[in-house]
């Protein structure tokens, strides 16, 4: 779960200065052979860039310009001030695609996106997958709060019968 250091949803909710530092250090240690010139100076640069990264990502999530992980990667790759951090983030994007978590994600997606529900948009599918994964891990969701948010988020009418 060290990759949570780059999870934009968690970063947007948790702006503490220490958030992600331990996970980042573990990732640097794990992938030190892949990171070019991984010396103490590069490691300290990555740490400094990560502090800036958290505040940048939190701001962009709140404005709506970052919605999925791909947006995070492209934002950091374009930012010249985060050159060292972008290498580690690129590794994150590459290695997650071949992990067991990814396979579980595809399995979950296939169970949600059936022939009768194959026109789901990416963000809707993402939300359903998060809910299903969250529930399968033993957590609970306040469905009343979710429904209330859903009805107030867009112009929706509650279902009513003709006889009313």
C-alpha cells in the first residue's frame, strides 16, 4: 500500500506535512536500482518535490482539473520542477498495471460492466468499482448520504408514480 503516497483522493483529504513520507521512502528504497543516479542528493530532491507535489495535487483536485490517476501522472510529467519525482511516479504507473491488485480490478470491472451495462462512462464505472471494492473489504457505506449527494449533485427528480 506504499503507492497510496500518490493517490490523489487521499492527498486531497489529508494535507498533513508528514503524509506519505514513510511510503515514499519505502518506494525509493524498493526502486533505487531503477531510479537513475539514486544518491542521497537525488533522494532528498524527491522528498522536497513530494512536499510540493502534495499541495499541487490537492489544489488541482479541488478545482477539478485532476480526476483520475492519469491526470496526476501527466501533471507531474509536464512539471519541470518535479523531474526526479516524475521518474518514481512513472514507475508507479508502470508497475501497478502488472500487479495482482490490477488483476482484481479488472475482475471487478468485468463483474460490474456486463452486456446489459456496457455503456457506463469511465467515471461512473470508477465510482461503482470503488464502492464495490470498499464494501468487499468489510467497510460500510452510508447509502442515505450517498443518495442525498447523488440527488443534489445534478438536476434529478425523485421517482414518483402516476397515481400520486
